[in-house]
C-alpha cells in the first residue's frame, strides 16, 4: 500500500535545506542539545513527580533528512502489520488477479510519493518528538522509545525569534522530556495509544463505493481549506467508527501535548530565565505564516494540533491550580481516569468524576476560589 523507499527518496529530495552553519558550530549545537536533554530530565522528574525510566539515553540529534528516515521507520513498525491484516480482510475483491498486482504496485509508489511530500513539509517544522516505536525491534521484546531533536530547525527558530539560544534549547528539551516521562513512567500509556491507532486504521471502510465517497469528501475539504474554512483531510476521510476512536485519541494526545506545554513554561524562570519572552515570540510565530502555509496546516490537521497544545495546557493548569500536581497525576492511573474531550474543555467535569468534590475541598482548605467560583489553591487558575 505504501512504498517506503519511495517515501524516503521523495521526502529527502523535496525537503528544504536547513540554516547554513559551520562544522564547529554544528558540533557545538549537537553536544549542547544532548547535554540539555539530560538536564531537562531532572527538572521534569522533580517538577512533575513522574517516575520515568531509570537511566534514559540522551536525545538523538538528527537533521531534516534524518527525521524523515526516522519517521518512515516508525510508520513501518506500526503500519506494516496492520496493512497485512487489511489486505487479508480485503481479499481479492478489490485488487484481484494479475492486473490487481500491477495496480497495487503503481498505487504504492504514488502513496509513497504523497507520504514523502508530507514528511518533507513537516521536516522543516518539527523541533523534536518522542518516538514511541523506535528503535524498531522485530522480536517485540526490546524496549522502544526514543527522544529525537531536529537540530537545524531548533537553530533556525531560535535565530528567527532572536532569543537566547541556550534558554530556547532547554525550553524545547523540557517539552520533549515531558513526553518521555509520560510514556516511560506510565506503564500502560504506550500500549493504549498504539491500540487506539490500530483500531482507527482497521476501522477503514474498504468498500469501493465508500472509498469513492471519502475521496469526494476529501476534495470538498481541500476546496474549503483553500477558501479559508476549517476543513481537514483527517476529518474528511474518516468513517463513523473512526470518528469515535479519533475522539479518544485526540483527548489523550491533547492531554500529553498540553502537559508538555505546561511543564516547559511552569518549570520556572530560574531554569529558563527568558521563558516569558520565548513563549510570547514563539506563540506569535505559531499563529503566523502565509495564506498557503495556513491552508496546508489546516489540511494536514496541524492547526488542530496547535489547538491541542492550548486546550491541554489550560486543562493541566486548571487542575494543578485546583488540586495540586499530585491530584493532577491521577490522570495517569488508568485509561479510565484519562479525561474525555468534553472534560478537557471543562476540567471541573474530570475533577468531579475522578477526584470527587471532597478531594478538591481537601486540597483547598483555605477556601480560595478561582475565577469561575470553584475553590482553588492558586489565584488566577
């Protein structure tokens, strides 16, 4: 279904070059990012109270083509077993016989080119990520999970923003190390996310008529996005069952992204002295861009991810303000204590369901209230 070699070739050919730096500066950036990733581990553990893996490896530092190759490796780990299952379910009805083999081969190359083009666009934007399924292990026994930082993108953004380089690099590391703490410190979280992704992909409707409907919806979404609407390809191609699964996936990813955003800002100016300046300038950059760039972001669902950062951060801020970090960390107890999409938008619903009114009152014995009238241990929650 996807020719991964074509995806890598297309992506690495189309990706824009990063900022030009000398070899000495490049080596210094790589060394400092590795050092700062280790420093960030300690700050995240102390601030969040999460018990992550005992001796985590330093971050893996890559360039833009390296990020593309890493993502293709991760996609293959997740998607190839699912594609085999989907092919078995599909049987020979849609692509049977010798002609079907030819059509499938051509289609896989086209899809590989499409994936490569998307990765080329994303490779110049991503600062870092925690890769759940790398390094790949065919046996399934070795531990997986790798923190990756894209050095040229970090250097480019810090220069565009005109901020202190060390502060910005540590700020980015704090966000990504929070993701490492989440997925190594919460034993069930990785499996939960992978299971939801598996269900989402297997819920694809393979009926030819339904596929044509999805294609028409995708075309409408593209037209709407070009006109400035809010449509995205992700929404357009979903089946009804996938929409339910995606709602759960979106809720958990909003939580983990918002938690990362909250931690990177809340660790404090004693760790990142210029954090307020960095956040203000970075937020303006997030919201900017050309009309074409904004259209692509809407189509690929990047704007939705930006909303996840904001909604998730508000949820974490509100809950920590109400019940403290220990109370907030109840979100990691099990899949049942994760907030729903509705609860992220209204944290009081989650606190009432998981913690109960008594726990909230016990956390706020002085009876101070937040702006919406609920008791709070901190003003302005």
